[in-house]
C-alpha cells in the first residue's frame, strides 16, 4: 500500500477538473503560439551585480510567472512503488520538510523549455552559458524603497537555479528570430481519419493508438513521416499541447503505443516506464502484480524447450559492416560497461504442425530489440519476418500451402494500400517474404487521469485506490491470416 504522505509534496497547485488537464497555466502560456503570448518589458534597472551599459534599453521576452505544479517524475516513482525508504523517512521528519519541497521544484532551464517548447534545448543552454538569461524574483528584499517596487529587479540566473513562486524569466528579444524546427504536417481528410481510426483509448491525460506496422514512431534520417509528427496534426484535438511519446515500438512492430497529452502526464508515464525497467534490472522479478504490464504476441520459427519461462540475459550493442550498421546481441560478460540487463517472461499460447509457435512475451525491462534478440539468441526461436536477427532460419523457410484456408483470405492482398503507404494485409506466412510477426497486444497501466484529478482535490490521495486501464489491440490483417493458417 502506497504511503499517501509524500503526495502532499508532489502537488502544490493543479487544475480542479478533468477539462483543465489540457488547459493549465503552463499550456496557456504558449505551447503552440508562445511568441504572440509573451510580453515585452524594458528593464529600467539591473541588480547590483550587473554593470549598466548600452543593453539597458533592450527589450526582453517575458515568460509567465512561475507556478508550482506536480512533480511528474516523483509521482511516477510513487505510482511505480519505487519511492525509497530514505525519502519516506525524510518526509516524515519535520526538520526535512524544506528538502522534500525542493524535490518538487523546477529549474530555470526546465521552466523555459516548458513554456517555450519550440525553442531548441541547445539554444536555451547556450543562452545560459552566455549569461543572457535574467530572472525577476518575487521576493523583494528591500521593500522600504517604493521606487524599487515599481521597477523590475533582474538578476542573472543559471540553468540549475530553482524557481520560486511568482518568479519571471526574461529572455533576449532576439529569440523571436529563431525558426521553428518542427512544423505541423499537412494531412488531408483521409489521412486524418486514418490516424484517428487507430485510437484505442483517449482521456484528458493520455491517448493510446494501435500503431500500424511499417510506420516509424519517431522521425530521423531518411524518415519523411513519423507517428509523433502525425499526432501533432491529427491527435491534438482541443488540447493546447501536442501528444508526447513516453515509450517506443520498432518500425516494423505493431500494437499499443501510449502518448501523454500534456507534459505532466507524459512525465509521469515516462517515469513509470523507466521505473519498470529499473526494478526488473535490480532482479525485482518476484512481484506478480505490476503497475505496468505489456504482453506481445509473436509467431516464431520452431518451439522453445519449455512451454513457459523467464529469460534473463544482458544485451549489448556491437558495430558490424565496417561501422556502417549496428545490432544488439547477448553479452556474455555482464560486467561490461556497455551491457544492459534485460528480462523477458514468455509462454506458449499456440503451436502448429508446420513448425511455428505462437508466444506471449512480457518484457519486464525495456531494452532496444529485447524481444527479438531474446527469441533468436536465447530461446533459439527467431520471430517470423525478423531478418536482422533470424536471417539463417529464414533461408530455408518456404511459404505454406494455403489449400482450405486460402479462399477465406484471397481478397485481402487485393485491397488498396492505406494512407502513408501503409499495407497491413500482405506479409503472412503464406507469402515468400513474411513480415515481422511481433505485436503489442495487451497493456495494463495506471489510470493517470484519475490520479491527477484526485490530486487536484485531495493532496493526500491514497494511490492504493488507483484503478488500472486494460487495453487490447487487434492484430494487423497479415498476422490474423497467419493465426488462421496455423490454427486450421
């Protein structure tokens, strides 16, 4: 049972109803149009540590006054049950109340990035290095001078300085010349409807989609269209913030993908996913009931020696093809600095006489290509369509004869491709080159909206009352076809 006391220090101010989750002061301070909302101010006096010069007449962009919000990272840890005993003891001790409050504080760097998401992080860090960021403190030490109360009292601030309630940050006016790096994609009606048809669940805090195979989750070199960019255009709806990724899926993998609709919900979820990996990496695998559970369905070549079990094998990255590419592999020396502990539960859910087996895979950690490497290198059963880690098993693989099941699916390959070149129909085991048969089918995660709403009303809300969301995503057509073939 979670201790509710730490939550008093996780929350200072929060919207009182669900609708406000998408329209907090931070959101309204300029997520999409921060330039039009920022005011300009001409400081008439500087702090004593600043030398008056010709820059005194320069205009500044002024950020909204700082208001305390939920410490999303700490809240995520509390939900995940990883709140340390030392922190609990510190909060119980009245002499350490200030240090507990400091945990929920926000640095000047984080406040700028929160208010100005369009500004590149590297640029903001450069402004701090050049000492071009100022702060007007809400704590006026010399209150006897009425003249000083009427004038902004600016001091240089560093990136790691904590913000106090009411503080305002001033940025050089030249930031308005910075071009916006990420632009909204222009989608037609058919494309918008397709992306929205992928939705499995939506509430004021999160949105969940069934990611189609072949669509990259995040942009990069050579990627024209990614799901995170499409979400800005198609999945923002009436929320002033754009959906944010909290975890990843491989490009050719399909299934449940969770995004946070606000910065705070994304931070909480990201912390939960991170704590899930941290707990399993510490060999904490005995707890059957977990706050976050993911179940993948995979069709593999061959069959594991045991119908169920636990794979615990460290993974590391190696460079191949003379440095042109890289791959993940099981590392024999777990003490290597480059290795990452990876744990996967598995069980057989179906098998066929053709030499294929359906597995349910539950990753207890979240390492890159974890399921694919564990299946190929540890279980000896590479996933169908995984030519990167199971290419040897695919060399002698021949398409199955459909006979009695072919007539049920003969029209599927004739359907036209979906928007963005997505094709979810071709690629079953009846074809010469099957596609990756790995799908995130089920997920159980905490109801983030419930906890944020209740924290807004009760600062001592007991997390033991927190409900879970149970999600299920149907498999793409080509995997359903393979399922029917192996079970015919």
